[in-house]
C-alpha cells in the first residue's frame, strides 16, 4: 500500500513538474507580459 502511495506521489510530482515546464515554455511570454 505504501508502495502504491509512493508511486502515486512520484507520478503526481512528475506530472506537476512537466505541466509547470510546459506552461512556462508555452505561456512564458504571456506570463511575463501579465506580470
């Protein structure tokens, strides 16, 4: 059960990092303009 939890946690963390990188790369200019 702890193994499954660790897997989910790792997957969530990885997907969050990928999403963050994707948003930064795609909306970077827009984000800078807004800020």
